[in-house]
C-alpha cells in the first residue's frame, strides 16, 4: 500500500530503508480482492500518516469482506473519531501501535515526540470503544531509561488493560541514526549482525548495565505473558466487547507471544 513514515525516530530503520510513497488505491483494492485469506495484515508501515489517503482507503473496503490488522500511531488514533468509525466499518479489528515507552523523557530522547505517554491510556480506551483491540510495542534501553522502568511499564500496561504487547531491547540497526551515534561514541558491544534480534544487548546502556537491561526486559516479557495474566486479559476483552472471536484471538495470540519469548529469553 504505502512505504515509509514521516517520523524520524532515531532507532527506526523504516525511514532508512524506504522513501515515502503511495500506491494508487485502485491497485490496492484489486490486489486485496485476489487474496483468498479472510483475515489479513495490511502491512502499511503507518496507516495513519496521511489521513486523507487512509480514509479513502477505508471507505473502499467494506464490500471486500475481510477482517484485517494494520499499523497505526498513538497520536493519530486518539484524535480522529471519523477515522476510527471508518476503520470499524471496514472490518479492521486490531491495531499494532508503537508506544515504545511509558517515559516521555525516553520518547523525546528517541525523537518520537509525537507520542505523548500521558495520552496512552485514553488512546487504548478510545480504540476499544470502537470494538477494536491493540498490540502495543515497547522498547527498553533508551539513554533515559533506568532500572525502575521495567516495573513501572508492567504496572502501567496492566492498569490500561492492554490486550497484547511486544517487548524489545533497543537495537541500533545499521543505517539508523542510533547506530551512527553509538558507533561514534564507542558504545557498540558487537557488530555480529546475527545478534541484532531485539532480544540481545548489543550496545552499552547509559543508566543501567547490559545485564540489567537484558534481565529486566526478560522479566517483563515473562510476567506479562504468564498464563494467569493471559487468561485475565482474554476474559476482560470478552466482557468489554461481548465478542467471543476477539477474546479467542487475544488468547491465542498471547499464547504465541509466550512461546516466542520463552524461546528467545529461555524461560
């Protein structure tokens, strides 16, 4: 559909790999019609960066009869009710959102100032009020991060009732501004690209040790994806949406995340 993103987050490789470009919508609709699957992920890196284009896209989708997932940004999803209504009518049921951090200092340091951490709870509630669910992505290891952020993050996302979440160790991918800065500062621990998986510490953190960063991320992933927490989140979605298929999706996807992190972090 589209490539690129207007944001210039220091850690993100999207703007390095892709220039901003948009495909003609008639081509997009034609391609979707030829996909046999009933559930699809429309992998636009940021569906919300051109709202006029996105709304025209959503208006053309209701007759296609597919349920789908997409990437969006917290700053836009919390502000446009018309857009959320169109997304619901177009059978979009799940948003993947890069919250990145509950710390505004960390977000500012990573040059993701469009995210406002104090708005995250209301964004989640607004999206859920339209019958849609979310996967939140979080990164640990920004220069402003301290060891207490792990417990604070786990508490915050539990308070929000966030249905699904990913947890990553900050990784300075080659070509990003983050990689260039850490390279100049002599903070890279390795340039073995096989270790650049977001589950290894490949640089020297600023306000904690490499071990603290690894163990803290591992603990958050393990605790968030414990069986009791997974069951509670799935039940809560059933209670709030009255939609058994959404609750089952949350349950199954959480189990897959649990298996993934158990393998990656060895727990």
